[in-house]
């Protein structure tokens, strides 16, 4: 599979399965450029599971969204083209501003770990087969090798299976925030030593 097709499939999985955040509103073309930036970035990582030449699950991690957006700006004309349809929607523009405001606030926070699990999703046809666990553990191994001992995960309250999954992996809820107006999210903290404990 070409890299371009891989990013498109990851983006399609994201948009279909993580429909709470603003990213899904921006469409597969924009999200696909974002995953390209995550994959190519030095401070971020994209891991995928493929079956029969199809992406059936992925996880992305890194140190916040800012370096990723900055990398995307290197392909500004393509990004603008991908964003164009969304810029005509006031609701989508408002959501974009909300998330940018959040990432700015978050970068200055001293309480939260910098490293973050940015997104994870498994195709509904392949759920319940521990694919998410495999991806989660691989990401924690990579974070560990980078000397990271704690990372955060921000999860919309409505994503109930994701909350069960993170708690099972040993992540602890540490705060409630509103990334979007009237839409609560929980911030989890995952200590890497706790992942190992949870597996024992
Ligand atoms: C969270 C998520 C990644 C977990 O993926 P997964 O690979 O199915 O994880 P697991 O194999 O550990 O199984 C998860 C659950 O599915 C159940 N399950 C078992 N067989 C199943 C099947 N055939 N189909 C669906 N679920 C099944 C498991 O028992 C487990 O139950 P629980 O939620 O009550 O604990 C997946 O639910 C998902 O993609 N959700 C949508 C995206 C999302 O919310 N991402 C997080 C936001 S960043």
C-alpha cells in the first residue's frame, strides 16, 4: 500500500470512529494530511495494523499537536485546499478555534505530561480482538525508549468503550475539561510502569 493510501485509510477510520472531535468535521483529506505530518514528525509516531491490504487499526502519539500543525504548514497549499470546504461552515471554524485555544493553554500547563496518545481506533469488524491493546503497548514501548515515563490521553465523555479500554490498560482519570463548548472530556494519565503492572 502506498503511504498516501495508508494515510487516507487511517483518516477514514478516524473520521468514521472518532466522530466527537473537530477533526472529523474537517474531512478525510485534511485528517489524512495530519496523519502524514504525525508519521513524518520527529516528535510523533503513527502505528497501524493492516489486514489484506487494509488498515484495520491505528494509534498516534506525540508531544502535543503544535509541532504537527507546524509541519502541516509546510504543505500549506494542499492543507488549504483540503480545508476549503470546512471554512464555509461557521460551526466548523468555531470548533477549530476552540481546539487551537486548548492546545495553546495546554502547552503552558505544568500539571500535565507533554507526551500524549493522540488517537486510537479499530475498525468495528475487528474489535474485541485486542488490536487496540497491541497498538497501545507498542506506543508505550516507543515512549519508554524516548525516556518518557508518563503520557496523557484526552477522551470525549461520550466515547464509553474508549474509557473502559484506557482504564483497563491502567490509565487514571486526572481531570475533566471542556475542549468544545458543552462537550466534556476526561484527561487520563498513563504511567508507563503501571502498564507493565497491569499486564502482570
Ligand atoms: C477503544 C477501541 C480502540 C478498543 O478497540 P478493541 O481492539 O476492540 O479493544 P479490545 O479488543 O480491548 O475490546 C474492547 C471491547 O470490545 C468487546 N468486544 C468483544 N468482542 C467484540 C466484537 N466482536 N465486536 C465489538 N466489541 C467486542 C470487548 O469485550 C471489550 O469490551 P469492554 O469495552 O466492555 O471492555 C475501539 O472501541 C474503538 O476504535 N473505538 C472508537 C474510537 C475511539 O473512541 N477511540 C478513542 C478516542 S481517542
